């Protein structure tokens, strides 16, 4: 499977849209809050937290490492990707 994003891609984020299963989201890293991550929503728990996965699990960290994340860590849903020149 090809990654949805490549290094250098630009993103347009909708901060008000609620993420759904399969959506790509921008979130704050639970371990390093100044760092932003881009992940895919894999599931939502009964407590309302999100389980996120990396498109390349051999390289990226995701909920397998830091657990389900609260909605407050999600900055927004990715609605558009574009190539920077």
C-alpha cells in the first residue's frame, strides 16, 4: 500500500470537522505535545477516545505505542493534500 502522504506535502486541515473511521487527522503527540503527527483514525472507543494508526507501521508510532488518544489532542481532520514545489 502506498502512503497517503509524502515528505513535503502540504495539508489543509478542518479544525471543526469530527473525524470518522478512516479519516486522516493532525494531532499533538501525547508524549511530546509540541510535536504534530499525522495519523489515520482506526477506531473510536466507548469512552470517546480515538485509536490512530500510522500508514507505515514499521516506521511511525501510533496508538500501539501511546494508546487511545482523547479528542482534545486532535487538531483537525485533513481535508486536502497538495504537493509543494
